[in-house]
C-alpha cells in the first residue's frame, strides 16, 4: 500500500510528484466523492489516495480517503471512504478494507473510520463484503447515506427516453415550456446565494436536517470540470437572473456512471395547481449524461417498503420512480474505532457535558 497525499507533513506522506501521478492514473469510474476535486468536502490536503498493487499482476487499484477533524474530540481525526466498491476491481475489495484499517492504526490521531459501501456493479456481493469486513474487525451498520438506490439505464436517444420514462415526465416538461420557463446551465458565482436559499427552503419542507453544502465551491468546480459536473436551473419566464431561479439540480459523471448529487426548488403554482419542475431538468441531465459517455444513472437514496425512518424521502422516491423501477440494495456502513483511548476521552467529555448541562 502506498499513501498519496498532496503535501508533506510529519506523517509518512508521499511527494507532490507521486500525488499528481496518482491522480492521473485514476480510472474513469473512480467515484466522484473519492476524487481530490470533490467540491463539498474539506481542504485539498485532507484528501488521501491509497494505491493498492496486486501481487499476481492483476493491476493497480486506488481508494480515496477523506480526513476530517472531529469537533467533539479536539486533536482527533475521522477517516471517511465514500462509495467504496464503485469502480473498484473485485480482487481489490478486501485489500482496500485492510489498507484503510492499517492506515488508521498507523496514525495515532485517528479516532474513527467510516466506510460507505456501494456495490453498484454487483449488489449480490454486498453480504459477502460485509462478512469480509467483520472478519477484519469492522462493525456493519445501517448506512448514513442510503441502503437502496434506483439505477436507471441512460437512454441512448430521445425516442428511447420516450419509451423508457413515464409519460407524465414529458407532460410536465411541455407545461413548463408553454409557460415560458427556460433551462440554463449555471456556473456563475452570483447564483451561489440563491442556490443556498432554495436548498434551505427544500430542506425545511422535507424536515430533513442536512448541513448546507458550499454552493460557491460547487459552482467553481463545475465551471472547471464541465465534463464531470453539471448544474442546471429552471428560470421563471426566461429571466436568467438569481431572483428568477425556481429550481436547480447538480449531477456528476464518472466513466459509466452518472450521479444525482443535489437538488432543490421553490413552489410553483398555476391555475392547474402545483407545477412539477424537476422532470424538465432531469431530461436535460440524462441528455448530458449520454453525451459524457455514461451508461447508468445512480439516483441515490430511495424508500423501500414504506420505511418510517425515511418518510421524508417518500415524495422524492415517487419522483425518481418516474424514470425507472430497478431498486437495488447496494449499501451499508463499516465502522471501526482503532484506539480505546479516544473512546474513553469521548465518553468522559460527553459525561462532563451532561453534568454541566444538568
């Protein structure tokens, strides 16, 4: 295992040259959330790449790790691996789990590790991977992000989309067009405040507690990487200005996969009632995904069997299922706390906090 990072610190980090070479060697399907340019996660020097070499000439694999500082434990680190499994060769899964554990044991500051499994390529191997993780000392838990996803084939033509998607998608799109509302890609930083406002409004309606993303960082990264990210907005009556933005969606593309990353909207009502705005945006996104070479669209979290803990996603699930119905269980979280001392400090600080608050 080789640890690649963008700068030299007191730890055994690699050189800047090795870091740049590692980035250039990343495969096309390497998950967006593990990439060094992921716009919503921390600073550049908190990105780590693990380069894993096969001993029998099966190749080289990479795993992206994010290092966070724990607010509740000053001085402690939290290591996160999003979407482990996507773009990762089957032979590399166990070595990757072992490498992350080994990394956490080498660095005394690491208090917690969370690996988010996402087995898009072969969902049937998820239970096998969970057993492998338990053998290595991980605890398997309910995922923080999502256990089930909706994986939709990207239609290769407009005619294929007509056959594949529900007819209400096109009915809603025509209604939006007749009203004079227009779709436009967004990259200008002047829209960051409006994006944040729409996101806050959407989250207040759903009741979900979500930390506000860095909208300026999203727009900067989208502008710099138009083949990897896209933000599309729907504007009222053709007024392409921040105060005319009604809805937006942020999606990404890496190799064969396109990802649904972020979306928000205000309410739009006419004489016929509430106007659905997202179908028009999604048709644009599917066309972009096709042009970027994606073959499947990962729609992200969906509710299965009316799960009461995910009730805030019920409406979102109904919307996503207008585009397909292939629900897959792909995820779980793997947790490990490599040092008892951090657990002791954490319990002590929580106890003090309860006493002080009493």
